[in-house]
C-alpha cells in the first residue's frame, strides 16, 4: 500500500479525491468566489446562448439570491435552509428577470471554459432536478474533470512530480477544484500541457500524429479557458529538434499547436468586446469598486506610462504579492477565509523542501534561451491577467490593481521550475517525498475543512 501511494498521481488521486469531495459537499451554495456568476454562465451555455442572456428565469435568480444573501450575511446554514433551497425548480414558462450588470461581465469568459459544467447542468435539468441539485451537479462535474486531468498529468510527468503534486494539494487548489468555476479545467489543462511537453523533451524522439494532435487540442483548450493564458501554447517551443523529422515539420507542427488556439481566443475577445462589454456600461463589484471597462481600456491605451506606473506600484509597493502568496497556499471562499498561521508555515516549509530536494529533477537543465522564453511568457501572462483585472474589477483609474489572487498562478508555476538546476544526488527518496506530501495534506486540509464548517454551520 505504501509503495503504491509513493507514486505522486495515486497519492494525489486519494487525497484530492477525498478532501475535494468533502469541500464540495460541506461548502454552502455560492460560498466560493464568483459562483453566482459561474452558475448563470453555465446556464447560458447549457441553453446554447454563448453570448449570454439579458434575462434569466425568475426561479433561478431567486434561488441564487436566497443562498448567496445568506452567505453574505454570514448566517449559519441549517437543515431547514437546505430544505427551503430544494424547493426551487425551473418550469417551462417561468418569467424572466434582468441580470445584474456585475454578473454580465462574466459573460466575456469563453464558453468552452464552461463546457463541463454546462453539460452537467443540462443533464440535471433534463431530469427536472431541483436547482440545488443542479448546482451540486455542476460542482461535481468541475471536481471530476479537475481531479481526472491533474491525476493524468502527474502520471505522465517525467520531472517535478512530487513538487507539483504538493502544489495540487494546497488547500486553496483542492477547495476550488470542487467549486463551480472554470478553474478546475484551465489549471488541469495547464498541468497536462506542461506534463506532455516535458515528457516529449525527455523522450526526444519524433512526435507521431496522435501526439502532436493531442498537444494541439490541449493547447487550444488552454488558450480558450482563460484569456490571460492564450500565450501559454507558445511553451511548445520548448520541444527539442529531436521531436521532429525536419525543420519544416517542426515549423508546421508548432504552428498547428499554437496558432488555432491563439486566433480563436483573439476572435472570442473581439466578439466579447463588441457584443458583451459594449452593452454593460458601468457596474459595481462585490468589493465596492465602480468599474467602467471602456474607460479603463481607453485610459490604458492613451496613457501607457501612467498605467505602467500603476502596474509597478501594485506589484512592488502594495500588499498584492504578500496577499497572493497567502491565497496561493490557503484562502477559502467568498469571505476569503484565512487558515491558521501554522498552516502557512508548514506548507511553505514542506513545499520548499520538495521543490529543492525531490529526486525527480531532470538530469540536465533547459538551455538558457528556453528558460528565458518560459519566464518571459509567464511574466507576460501575469501582466495580461493584471491588466484584465484592472479593466474588469478595479475602479476607474484607481491607483492600485485589485482582485488578484494567488490561485491565478497555479497554471504558471510548473514553467518556473525549469530554472531549477539538476540534482547531483537525490536528498529525498520517493517514499520520503510521499510521506512529506501526506503529512502536509493531513495537517492542512482538515484544518481548512474545519474552518469552512465552523464558518458556515
């Protein structure tokens, strides 16, 4: 048994499966960040309305408000509350109500990011399920997809499996994998893309058509799931020349892997800008910011140096980085519940040890130009993410960017591991790595579960 669980993908499947399912079940409806908007967006995609709906069925909005108002007010959920939420259902001739301008902003997310939750919602609604069960079906779909793809990625990775297993078991990540959001799909695809690129580098043999078609499919999905990630398919340039029969084939395959997803992401951004953002105007976020995306975009384009100063100040003269590090490890839910301080210390120490001392580092480092390329793509992706937050979440011409969370970096961290030098000797045996990962998880994840239960019931 211990030998079996020393494999990172099996250890991850066990721990993330158990604790992720617990989070899914014990977290009240809409108690995770932006689940209200993701629920509405999943419904729109399930109805085939990829550009969104201006009005939604009244029972759906009533269900959302009944549950979310209780979350915002901090009132504990009881059995009677769940019984009342079970009464909400959709009917064929429900009246429609206008949606909030704030939730309309989430319509800019690419429909492909919701394909799994929309499918689960469609199936649940076909059985005339209460909206509470429809909501949990969407959560379950996100959990299954995330757990499955990350397990597959850890199985395929030739390097850094223990470090990335520990990252995938961080409380924040396990929590959000079981919530209704596109996070499970985009992070899982990022891990899988990294795993396949590193696997092909290690094998250093020409790619067969099914292999490069798989890379192209994953790269396409990754570029659609989050606009900020649309440049990550360029990481395909890390594939060595030995993976191709000729320079010409290399150019054609890399083009096929990168370009379709990039073009599709740009086209969707243009459609969203013309048909969605143009009709939103101004709105207030849950954090109280008054946002006008058009004015923010105009400000950035007209005063790039002023925006560059805002970007620099946000990164290096504010609490953005410390807050991001804290939320990278463990901040839960809509209320940004922080774990006990010892959880951060234990996790940081264990994760640092696994990154520096795990035995599954490559025998040689990536060439320096490729490490620079990977780092540049990570930095540009972060700048895109921060800029999108400034446009869609931050008040007009505010001096600091608001809304950045550490979990947005999960898809980027694997590429930064390329800077680690190869091991001369392995300080930790695989069995010791598995024990360390298990120890971190069984200490921090129950603490996170207890925090959520204590705050919600």
